[in-house]
C-alpha cells in the first residue's frame, strides 16, 4: 500500500534534490531582463565623483546667504567644467547635473532669487549645502550594488548602464518539458468526436506558469494513455529538459499509466508518491539520470496548484535566485473550520486595504478540483495546515498571492 507523506515533508525532500551545476552566459543588459545575475556587481567609482548640482540655481558660499546683493560672474552648463571660482560676494549660475564650481558649497534655486542685471538678491534662504549632491551620494566606490541571485529588472539595467557595463553574466534558465496525458483530452483546434472528450488546458497553463517564472519551456503537447506513448514521451523529454512535468495518470485508475512508466519502465528513483494535501494528493516526484520528473494530477485546479507548490520552487533553485513563493498574512472575513487532516489550499479573493491583506470567498465555486476559473480576478490560496485549529472570522491566516506569480 502506498505511503502518503505530509506537505512539509514533501517540500523538505524537494529542497534536497541535488541539481546539476548551473551554467552561465553573457547577455546584453536589455536582453538580461528577467534573468538572474551570476555575480555581485561592485561599483568601480563614486557617483557622483565630485559635488554636483541637484537643480538649476546659483552656486554660492553659504557665508553670503544674508547678503543683499551677490554678483553673477559666470554660467556653468551641464557637461562642462567652469574655470571661474566662487569667492565671497560672487556666484555662478549653475544648472542641474553640473559640477559645483570651485569654492561654492550651496546652491540657491532660481525661484529663490531676484535678478538685477549681473547681481542676485536671495528672497528665500536655504540651508548650508542645499541642492548639492555629495561625492558618492548615489553609490560609493567598492559598494556592492547588485547582489548575486538578483532578478534583473529596470532598476538593475539602469545601474548597470551607469557603471558602463554593457554585458553581464547570468544564470542559464532551466528547461521544463510539459505534457498532458489522457485519451479523453483534446488539444487546441482538435475536433471533438464524442461527448466524453474534453479540451485540455493543463499543458498550456503550466507552460505559462513556468515561462513567466523564469524557465525555458518545451511543449510536448498531449499524449494518449498507453504505456508505449508515455514511455517515448518521458524518454524524449528527459534528454532535452532539466525538469519534466506531466499531468494525469498518477491516481489509482486502470488507465493511470504515468506512474507505471516512471516506476517500472524508466526505473526512476521515486522520492514520493502521495502527499496529504488538497488538491493534488496523488502527486509523484522522481529522479532519473539527474533530471527531475514531477507528475501532477489531471484535474485543472489540482495540477495548477501543485505546479505552483512544487515546480516553481524547483525553477527558482535552478536559477539560484532570491525568488520565493509570495506567502503573506491576511485577515479572513468568515469562520473556516478544519475539515480534514490534510494541508488544504483553497481559492479566495484578496485585497489590500488599511495596511493589510484581507480575503473573502465571494463568487468562488465549490466542487471538484477541476474549477480553474476560481483563479481568475484577484486570487490567492488560503493555506490551512493539516494540524491547524479551526479558523475564526478576523483571524490572521497564511495566503499565497497568485497575482504575484507574474
């Protein structure tokens, strides 16, 4: 008889899977968006390297802040170095981004002065050092600006460009092969020939999840429920991918052949087959030739939830990134009793109001594990551990934010 393990144990086993050493590649910084940086990025200079003007105005010595009149002796446009020097009683008109002239220590904004030919009168005083960017204000030489494991976004691209870094080493994303099994399911565009046939969405839902969370994907499509077809699928996928994900064929039915192929034909090392979770209790995870096989249930909601819980963390580990499933605390709007000794993931609606997340179940359908529409709009998963107490209205609970999975 098959032995089921609890959710925490299954995640512990998943996190201990030994992965092949990550490889890196060089990418132009714009092409590296969404990739994971392979090395720390360290500043090789101060920014700014010299005191710099933060706005348009007049560079003065602060000693002159109370003077009735200060003489304008020069202009200081951005991109040039003015040779004139600020001494007591004189100022230089200075523009945003210009180096502060020698001798100046404070910038008085244009709107704070009145101009009389070649002199100014300060009409609104400013404190010492106003609008003057200090050396290293943005970053200092030898400062670690971007840490290894960071996913590159717009801010990282901007910082890399400011450092004159055009190409960067990134981790090569893992490849995930995806297929759905079942003689009753149809791919997009296939014509239905009897009422027992259903349209498959699992293989495309999971491909979308993997692709938007940092994996290269290999879509294997739909495979019929027979030993030879499933064996060929898995053998081909294992040659080309780091992770192989299937849906269907892992339960206890007469035609659930995926588990038989993994165990008997491939002779893979089964890490676990069966977890006390809802949905998805028949999930199977195995290792073959250093590759990971994750066989998910066939129902759409079950397969999607399990892909989030088991496939995405494995992708994050392959990418050596600082990514993690977005689990936060939220306040529940109704009693939610514990119904079974399993870790249960229930679709709910989430909103952020008054500095906290709040969840409700308005419009969420109850039924089998096939209701994928429960993940539309502003969805989250309520996480109810198998040893938890009954949840009461207004309790703080753990939720997984689905819309933050990109």
